[in-house]
């Protein structure tokens, strides 16, 4: 009978069992789906922290790498300062910028441009020239490295070599405009300055066309391993 006090009552386990049956179980498919969502979020950079990394926010390791690269660029320039037209700043900086990105490439270039004044003096035209050219160089090759990241190594090497030769010529041409203007050269002196710069520009472009294809692949590989480590 429904009102019989002696009727057996359901145990606690039986009560909870009925509720458990009403809730769908946590299936393996659901767990796999959540795991895939977490993996996708991690690949996108993990939300806000990933967005900060994409914008180039520095860590201590990033700041250290910028400082080391700036010092290395300065040492290489000083070591080859006696050889007219031959330089290794271009292949080193472009490999670093292509690997570490536009922000860190521009930062290393700006630090190098200022540090070299300690060795060569603070000539206004040279300071302005370096601070205009080299940060733009670092930013350009940082963006180029990102665009070419999925391309074969041969394509990346050819592209950075062509851009490096073009940028090397732009450096001399920018100097040909900036120095006569800042120092107040007469038209004849400005023309002579331009003509005298052409042989040096030719040697620099030739040097760049040789050194960048030779040095970019091993430098980029070493820097990628350093970044992962």
C-alpha cells in the first residue's frame, strides 16, 4: 500500500542514481572536442597574451637578443670599416629581422644606429641617415620574413637578396640627398658628392648580392634554433 510505513524505502544510492541517469554522461567525444578547442586557442596565441606577443611586447629574453644583435652589428661594422664597400651588417640584420620580427628588427637597428655614434661620433647627417634607414630596414625585413615564412628556402633567399640589394642602393641615394641638404652643399659640390658615391654603391650592391645568398640560410637557421631554445 502507498501509505504502508513498513514498505522498503529507497536507499541514498538509488536516489542519486536516478538523478545521474537524467544527466547526459561526459562522453569521450566531448572531451576530444574540448581538447581540440584548447589546442586551437593555443595555436592562435592564447588570447590576450598571444595578442601581446604578436604586437612585439618584449620579454627579458627579447630585450637581451636585441642588445646582443646591436652589439654584434657594431662589432662587424668596426671590423670591416677599413674595407670600402664591403659590409656584413646587411645580411646579419636582415636575418635577425626575418626571424624575430619587424619590431625587434627595428629595435636592434635603432640601438645599433645610436651605439655606433660612440665609436664614430655624432655627425648630424650620419645620425639622421642611420636612424631613418636602419629601423626602416629592420621593419621591412621583419614583415618580409613573415610573408615568406611558408615559402621554400630558395624562394626566401632569392627574395631577401633582391630586397637587400635594392635597400643598399637606397641607402647611398638617401645619403646623396640628405648629406648635401643638411650640410648646405652648393649644387656643384652636391653633384660631385653623388658621382663619387656611385662606385662605392656599386661595390656595396655587389657585395650584398654575394654575401646575402651565402649567409642568409645558415644565419636564419641558427637564429631560429636560438629562438626556439
